[in-house]
């Protein structure tokens, strides 16, 4: 019997591992806190570059809008890619 796993089975194994890992995590927010802080820091840095004299409250507001704009841009690109794929089929 071959020890090679086809891509579908590999995907199932990885999903299983992910579910088990999250099942062993009682506080998912604490598990992902560092990653979220790093991602948000990126937007705060850009906000400080745009508005160096802003207050912390203003920086937080601008950073939140930059974050929302980033994800809106991703959504637009995704929609365009789906439309292009649909048109080519």
C-alpha cells in the first residue's frame, strides 16, 4: 500500500487537526491576541504616518478606517476575480 496521501485526504487530515487544536483552546481570543495586535499595529503605524500630530483616539479611529478599507479592497478584488473566472467558463 502506498504511503502517499492524495490532496483530498491531506486536506481532511489538516482540517481534523485544526478542529482538534481549537477544541483544546478554551479562550480563542487569547490564542490569537498577538497576531491581531500585530495586524492592528500595521494600521496604527500607517495612521501615525498620515497624521503625526493626531491624538491616540484619532489614531485609533483612523486605524480602524484603514483596516476596514483594507478588507473592503480585498472584497472588491475577490469579487472581480470571481467575475473573471465566471466569464471565462
